[in-house]
């Protein structure tokens, strides 16, 4: 880049423009060189994934990188996945086939959580199937920050990051100002932070300087509303969303993957296109999902605690289901013992026999014929 903005043409930018872009879009990039020098000169150990998803021992935590005060490291993450035997193994990725992937490095530079040493795969459409229901099940209850990466059938790559756990099904939005949207390609990279407050710093300080008179749509960070929650009668969008409103989020993953869409602006996040060729404001463009991955991000300790929280929520849900089934079964048995079930089942036959004009059942006609003979 040049230092004189007046000499710029279409292929160059000024140094001031580059610095402003880097500070707002990839603030962790400034940590790349100090991290390299620290590793090169002092031989710090690179973190390795723990052997169990629920193992929080001091031995595992000792594998985390240690840096002097004042040095914020940037780690290209280790990609892991939990196997059926509950062990941690290296994970494959549709989007990041190599750890040297530019897209992986670019996302790592956006916030500290993404540069903390480990990404754990929660969902992959390649491994788990292209199903929004499975996607929602995989992230519900996960107690830590996540990043969702999407590729459309036209080749657009985009997604969203949130530090708030996907802890609840709701017809409303929740989350905080650490959430942001991003676009990785094929056009130039874009990161769209919440509009209120100052820029997020390189250590992930939340931007909470909203004025009290702003509308609720300025805080519509994340949305998780399966159709089963309301049986489809709430008139709201059913699926996962970010920004916009409950009728149509700015980035919307439809529950049946038939009406997913994206917009270039809303009241919550900075304006900018998520899909290539979409530069018009208030223009909603639909897309077909080709691939989705969701990763839990952070240190090994954060990820393991988040997985444990998800397991706990699933156990609680199973207990509620068993209790409900037991209660239903018990009520049915009581009805059968008291004769109530039988009475209800055959009550309509008695009512039909007693109607004027008669409404004989086939079995009754046969009985009458036998009596006459």
C-alpha cells in the first residue's frame, strides 16, 4: 500500500485505509508477527487436543500456550471432532482442507475466541447430512462460542460468529454484541459487526454502548426457533437467523432448507453483502445451501466445559421425555382399569343406535337377520 491517498487507483489503497480496515475487520492480524517470534525464539509448545471431551485435568490445561504479559497470541487452531467412542480426533473440514487455508487464517484474525488454539466440530453437513434439524440439535445446549460457515450452491462462502451459547428455543432474539456476520468469498472478505458502540478490540471487548432509545431490532443478534416449539402457529420464521427480525432475519437458515435467504443490511449489523452480486439495500436474496459446518471455538477448557453443558441439557431433556411418557402411559392404564377407555371407544355406537330414523351398524343388521331366520 502507498502512503499517499491522492495517488491511489483502483488497485491500490492508502496506508491509512489499510490500517483502518485491519483494525475493524481483522484486529488479531497484528498478533501474527509477535506470536511467530515468540514461538521461534522461546520454543513455546503448540496446544494439542485432550484425549477426552470431558477431561479438565491440570495435565491437559498445561498444553495451553503460555505467553508473557502484554503479548496476545494468534494461534491457527487445531481442528478436532468427538468420535462415537467419546475420544477426540483430528477433524476434516469441507471449508478448511488444510491448516494453511487462507479462509481459516482470515477468520482466526477476526476475534480472540477464534484464535485461541482449538476449533471443535459440532456439525458438518458432509458428515452428518444436510439437515437443519440435525444442525439445530447439534448446537442446542452447547455452552460456548461458535462459528457457523455456509457455502451456497453458487459458491458464496459466508456465516456468523457468536459468543453466546445456543441455550434456548425462542420466538425472539438473544445474544450480545460480540456476534458478527462475515463473508469469505468469492468476493472480497467482509466482516459486519453490530452498529452500536465502538469497534471491537483485538481482545474481544463487547460493544455495549447502545443508547436507551434505540429500537429492539438493533439488538437482534441470534435467533433459534424450530417449528416444533410453536407447532408452526406463531407466524414467525422457523430455523436459525442473525439480524433482521423474527419474520425474516438478515441471515436466515430455513428449517427445511427451502427458503434460506440473506440481506445486505438491517438495523443490528453493519451494512454489506453476504452474497456475491448483492449490493442493493433492502434486497432479500434467496440461496440454496450446499454445505454447512459449525465449530465450537476457544481454548480446550472452554470447549470441554461447553460440551459438558450440552450433554447435561440433553440428559435433562431425555428425563423430561421419559417422565411425560410414563405419565401418559400411567393415565392410559388407569382409564383402562376403570373402564373409561372402553366407554369412550364404544360410546359413539350407543349414540348412533339411539338416533331417530335408525343408523344400524353392519354388525347389528347381521344380528337382526339371524333372529328373523
